[in-house]
């Protein structure tokens, strides 16, 4: 018997078996396809459908075996129980109902649809006109109903068995104030990693290799934030140009891991990766996209939600329901004001937090999730759901607090319990070290926790996620090497990406052989890293910045699934290795001195008993800054004195009595900074100077005029004979006594 005959015979047996198994009514909950050990319950929400067909396919999803009408409709949920189904069963839906775009309905049973609750997808979507529910008329309007079958081009859903042995590893549960976040990409981090087997690169299996979490631990990272790993779609316009959606902000499945990141046929591969990270004490945070889907606007494809219940899942223009509200800039906006859609998102989050054991979420364009039809509402349904949910309220929740909709910029306006990306920190720190005038007072706010934004309602400094670079925009090397974006490779004539980057090339655009420019660039990298990692708030480091990865000036590399974005581990230079060690030193310093991550905002509060302040801002004379000095637009040097003696009663912790001085000098030349007296019989011990990162710094007498190099940051600790002093005198060598980095470069 030849292979084709065997395959046909297998399909016949499978179809016959399914037909012999009668579908029963099942239950309307839980939604999705749920294996109970005997069969599978299928449940799909649609408020406006007239009939739902369950479509079963062969194991590869290539051949449709049978269509079975779901027999019951309860509380707007279509459901049925199929005893013949097992884990591995491949399926999709065809949903019947009115095709009336002007009233918001776009049902078309010719289009195979993904289950919104699918836990795994099979195959890759292939673009073609069959994916669209309409055919354009001469006015480019979607008026003509399309009867072509989309199944041959569609991904399919697969029933999974969720059983998994987690072993002894437990969630690290890193306290927020101790968190150090590392933003990374599954493929970009592993694709060129020499210690990851070639077959595993670019997958969860690649990340699961112990070398990866070991490396993060050696840096001092506590929390890995992965760019989107929910199933997503490569946009058709990118495919036409030979590109891909590398970042993944184009979701189509909120429960399924992206198939391209799976080496094995099993979704549990993701769990293995999480288990490995947890075993090394590293949290896993997911960057999630619930604000829009890959189905686009009225001219977009019909892949899932649009064909299941368009009027429920998306925000439509109230008086023109053919069209979508586009607060995302991607064509559509998910309607979280609908209770079933809100349930979908909450169920997805709980699934990843419990079944997949992730430790938190960063929400893309989070303002949209908190927007009701009347606008942004801090007490809106989604935020209230997170706040009261016992699971979601216990994991890390991070908002990207802006979008392009009305009232879209909401930094500092999310409720207690949330952290927020702080773009004011990013822009201020960049502008200060670039040498912009009038940035002194603003920088003081940012490095002290941005209390002007977050110090309310009992929120803590960790609410401010401090970053200088992220996936979107220049990375660290390019920030100090380019004045302008260079995005030509994206195929959009360099029109895409931000133009206002607060970047400075230090004297030459791109790579140069000039030793003075290169030395300045290296110092600027250290300045930016030191400012971010030693500021109050939650620091976030972009993967590759610790050794100077470059994207050659591309500040919008969303479509560059290639060596532009893949970290070049074997190409790390001597400067890169030095920068990596300096990054480790900064993180170790932060961890060693709790005064750098204290749980209260620095407000200049006065300890009357000791006559000290928690923070004192100093001019280069060593005296407290005056109002006139704060308003001097030309001033570019100041000091931040953190007095450990001013800690609040009852919350003192080991090391919190250390007093530290940070001196920021963005002037182009040396500034003599007088080291202030603090207590009798003591001196200042030099800890870090970004101009001489490898030099063991001496101690300095009070009143010493320290020569702060042009564009440099220096850190000092108070050398007194107490516990803090002993920690200081033992030196950072003890603090850096961690595992060697697995790669020498």
C-alpha cells in the first residue's frame, strides 16, 4: 500500500469514527475546547449568530474531515460535547448569521474562523483573497459577499492536554521595589547564540537552555519581559515586501503561543521555558496586545472575531457601524466595554498567570483597555476587573499608558497596584546627557522616582518604570551614534519611526574611527545606564544594550527579522565586554544599597531628631541648590545627596543606613564639585565614575573639590565605621561575586 493510499485510508477511518460518535449538548462553560479525559467540550460566544458549525480537520490541518453543528445555545454561547475528540484534534468554526456591514454584522460561513479561546494553533496563515469576507466594488467598498472557502489558507486550532509536571521550581515573587526588568525577544535573543543548539534557536526551547537564565542571573536581572508571544499574523503588506512582523504586535489568539516559537508540536514547550527561568530565580513577564487584533479595519480579513460576532468584539462608529473606531492606529479597537469581551481578556490573563505560571504582564497601549465609550476611566471595567481579581491583582501589571485616541496620554493616571512605562524619564534623561539646556530640575524629578506623577493614593516609587531605550526606538548604541533615524530597510522611504529621539551622534553619524568620538560615546552609554539603574523606580534594560548591540540607526525595526535585530553574541567587542561588566557593577551597586530602591518617595522630608533630609540637591559648591540655580537654564551639573539617617522609623533594613552622593555633570568640560560634609570624622568613598569605570577609586576628605569629568556621573558612599562602611570597604568585588557570564564575546 503506497503512502497516499495509507493517508486516505486513515482519513476515512477518522471520519467514520467521528460520525459514529454523536455530539451531545455539552456545557456553555468554560469557553473554548476543553478536554476532560473522555471527550472535548466546545463552547463559543456569539450574541448575533444564527448557527455555528464545528469543522474537524486531519492532524496537519490540511483536509476538512467533517462539519458538525453545535446543538445548543445558552446565554449567547453555542456549545456541544464530542466524545470522539481527543487532545490533538484539529478544528475551526464556521459561523452563520447576517452579512450586513452597515449594521455591524459580517458573518460569512465560507470563512473558517479561529476559536478565540484556542490554546494552540496549527500551521501558518497564507495570504490570499479567500481570507476576505467581501469583494471590492468599483468604489473600493466591501459590498460584494465573497463565497470562496478560506480554510486552505487558514491556520487551525488544536485541542491540547494541559497536563504538565512543574517540579520543585516556584514563582520567584520578586518584590516590586527589587525588580530589575530586562526587555527581550524570544528569537532575537537566541537566534545567534552559540551555546544554544542550532535547532533550538528562535524558540521557547532555545530560551529554556540553562545558559540563558544563567546569563540573566549573572547580570543581576530579576524579571525577563518577553515581547509578544501570543499567536500573531505577519501583515500582508510586509509579506509582499519579503518582510515579517518581527515584534509581534498583531495578535490573533490570546491563549495560544505563537507557532513559530515552538520547536516541538506541544504548547507545553512554553511551560518548560518558564520552569527553567523560575528555577534560576527569574520572573517571566509577557508583553500582551489586547487593544486590537490582526483583522484590521472594514477592508481587513475575516480570521476570527470579525466573523464570530463583529458587533460585539470591536468598537464601531455609533452612526456608521460599517467602520471601526481606530484608537490603536492599526485599524480596529477591541471592545472591552462588552462583558463577554472583557471576560475573554480576563480569562486569557488568568490562563497565562495560572496554567502557564507567568509572573506579570506589560500591556501594549494600555490606555485603550481603560477607555469606555465616553473616554479614559481609571475606574473602568478592565481596570476594576484586574483590581478585584485574586489572581490578576497578585501579579505584576505594567501599563504602556498612551495611545492615539482622545485623552490617550495617561502617564501617572493608572490606579494603585499598577506600574507604568515613564516616557518622561526616557526623554528627560536623554535630553540631559545630550546637553540640552533647562533640564536640571526635570531630571531631579525623574531620578527621584517621578513623585510629581506617582506620589499619590499610596503608590510607590516602583510605579515608575524607568527606561532609556526599549524595542521601539533607538537602542543604546544608536542613541549615542545617530542624530537621525535610518529606517530605509523597512521599505517605507524612511518615513516610519519617531523623528524626535533626543539622540546625539557625538560628532559623526554612525560608525567612526575617531578615537575621541568613540570614547565619548562609550562614556555616554555608561552615563545613560548609570542614571537609569541608580534612579528610584523600576529600571528596565533593553536586551543587548549591556554590550552595545546596534541596529545601524533603525529606530523602528518591527519588520526586521534578521541580523539587524538578532543579538550578535560572537561579535561583542572589547568595549562591549567592558560595558557588560560595568552594567553588572551598576546592578550590583543598586542591590547592595537599599537607599537606591527605598519604598518611599524622596520629598526632602526632614528628620528633626537628626536634623537631616532624605534628599538634598546640591550645587557644585556643595551647598543646597537655590531657586535661582534651579532656574538657570545653563546649569548642567548638580548632586543628589541621599542621607541614610533620614529613613523612616520602623522600616529600616540592612544597608539602608548608607549615605550616598550622586554627581551628574552634563557640561562638556570638567566641573569641580565640592564633596559636602555629612558627619564628623568621616570621608567619602568613591564607588563609580563613568569616566574611569575600571579604576579603584580612593576616599576623599569632606570639602574635597572632585574633578567631575565633562559628561560623567560619579557615585560616592559615606565611609564611616559601621555596617554600611564595612560593606563599602569590602568593595564592589564582593557584590560582583556572581557566576561568570557564559559568553566572553
